[in-house]
C-alpha cells in the first residue's frame, strides 16, 4: 500500500519540487539585481525586498517586510492591474527625498498574486534635466548636445554604468576635410558639411545614445550600454554610412572622418574628460 501511495504521489512531488525550484530561482534573480526590487501583495503589504532596495531606502528588510508600501503599484478593484511605469518621489528612512522611475510587473507564486516594483534612482538625472532648462546644453546650429551638454549628461551616464556594471564606448569623430571644404567652396559649404555630419551621426546611432558637436570639426558619441566587443561593429556601421553618402550624394565635396574610440570599464572607472582624451588619442593614431 505504501509503495502504491508513493507511486501515486510521484507526479505531485515532482510538481512541488519544480515549483520550489522556480521560486528559489526567482528569489535568486531578485536578490542579485542592481535595481531596487520590492515585492508586495494585493493589499500593498511588502513581502520581500532585495539588498539594492535596502541600500536605496536606507532600511533593513526586517523593518519593512509586513509594512504597507507607500507607493501605489496596481489599479485596485476590480482587476488589480499593475501600473507599468511611473516617476515617483520616494522618502528614505533617513528622510531624504529621491526621484525614481518605478516599473511594476505581476508575478504568481504558489497560486498567489504579487507585484514586483522595480525602482531606479534618477534624482541626479532629474536635477540635470532641470539644469538643462536654464543652461545652454544644446548647440543651436546642429541641434546636438554641445560640449557642456556632453559633459553634463556623460557624467550621469558614467555613474549609472558604474553602478549597473554596464560599460559603454566614447567615440570621437573628426571631420577631416572641413578646412579644405571651406577654403575651396566657402563657409556656406563648410556649414552644410557640419550639418550633414550631424545628420549622419543621428541616423547611425540610437536615439538613446548621446551625440554632441563639441568643437569646430569634432563630434563625440557615447554608445550607452554597448558591449566591449562591439567596437568594430560600431565603427563599421559609421564607415558604411559615410561610404553610402559619398557614393550616392551628388555634391561638390565628400565627407572624410577620423574615428577614435575608448571603452568605459565599470570595474576601472574614469571621468568624462579622461575618457574623451583616450578617444582623441585613438583618433590621432588612426589618422
């Protein structure tokens, strides 16, 4: 009889083991995420937080689990749908007010519904955006970031990359033949070459990347989150765009660029000026 019961219970034991394994795997993922993660139930009671949340909120897990979460994560009755994205203000245990992006997803464990709130601190970025309203960070001629804009945005991006352990590439792009274009065809032609170069960079890189016009014939691009082994593909994509432009465009001049690159390693961080200087040195080597 015992043997028969064991045989009948095998599928159930297997299912329970699989469920426990999925739960263990899920908790492991949450614990190792670099973003703050708070898991709440349908009554908005905190059931679990990861170490990143403890660090962000300046509070220990034992002091917050079982408490009501101060932010709204779902729509309430009747559907209890998660609120996918919000920009929220968060007050930490030491009474600092942070601005964060909060993304919420629904998860089910053991048949129970939970809501997983992902919090990312954007306080500094929000401050930068506010400063942007008052400082000229955009180059009026090209519509790209100017040098100040590059340094301001890049400072935040480098800090974020260091925290999330995601690298990026700084790409220095110099329009080699600008002086010759101006000398032979005039200042208007030189201006058109700069604008064409700006458009070419916009069409080559992603909207999330940072593109700046920082000097007379010099542009800079930060390829955010780009992998260390993506240097050749990034460079070749730009070279291909230049080649396509020069082959199909009926113009009195061609565009010629020198390109230099420097990788930001989050395990060996540096500041923006150092990263740009390394990219410029690479440009000189490639001229």
